[in-house]
C-alpha cells in the first residue's frame, strides 16, 4: 500500500513537472517572437513591450503565474533528481551512460541549473529595471526606451557570451525535456512521432533564435 502511494505520488510529481515545463515553453516561444521583432523593427518591439509591460492582465495575472511556474518547475526538477539518486545508493562498478542515454537526458539537472542561473541574470538585466521604472522612476511610461535597453545589454561581449552559452544548454534541456514531458503525461498516439519532431525543431529554433538576437545586437549596436 505504501509503495503504491509513493509510486502514485512520484508519477503525479512527474506529470506536474511536465505540464509546468510545457507551459514555460509557451512563454518561451512568445518571448522569442517579441524579441525577434527588435531585429526587424525597433518601433514594433517598443510598442509590443510597452503594451506587455503596462497591461494589467499580463502584469497581475500572467506574470505571477509565470514566476510561480518557473519556481515550481525547478523545485520539482531538483526534488525528482535527488529522489532518483537516493533510489540508487550503490554505484555500479562500471556504467557507460552514453551507451544507454544521451548527455542531455543524463544531465538535465546541470543544464537546468545553468538555465536557472541565466533566468536570474535575465531578471537582473530586464525585470528589476522594469519594476524600478514603473514604481520608482518617473520615466516609467516612456514607450520608446525598450529597444535601447535591450541593445545596450548586449554591448558587453562577456554578457553576450553568457547569454549564448545559456541558450545552448537550454537547447539541450529542451531536446530531452519536451519529449520526456509527453511521456510523463502519457501522450502516446498517432501524433507522437510528429510531436517528437516538433519538439526537436523547437529545441533548435527557439534557443538558437535567441542566440541570433543577442549576436545581432552585439555586432550592430
């Protein structure tokens, strides 16, 4: 009975983590498409960013849900990884991990930790200044400041390099995480193969798209 309860609890945590991960992927895609407009039209980027930054629904409903989702996803990730490690207290004499699984699947906790650190940097670069503008600085309603702030952040080669490296690991994290999420929620049907292809495409296009944006602003500022 106890084992059955523990198994159900573990499955529930995996499903919850998978759903939170899929939700965060939607946010990532939306964030990417907004940032991509900065490459083609600074005015469009400013308009969308100003709308998102001053829309009550986005600020007081979607943003808190997003923050909770990020925290929940990473707490669940660390918890499940620790539980899996404790379930195998005795190390094998010889274990060839590469023969049975990819680097991404074996090191989700590493790539996830780097992505979490990157999110901290991203909050420091953009979210905290936004809060200061809104609630402290009198220029909070200036609708044309967003493009300049974005481009300015990528002047530094060090910061640009950190962003690019973080998105490379995010790509690896997504490469395994997307398909793992579908397995966790029990999605196995005629669309499974197509969803896997979509997951692999997403894991390449979105992170490398962010890398392109960072490099574009670094070399064109």
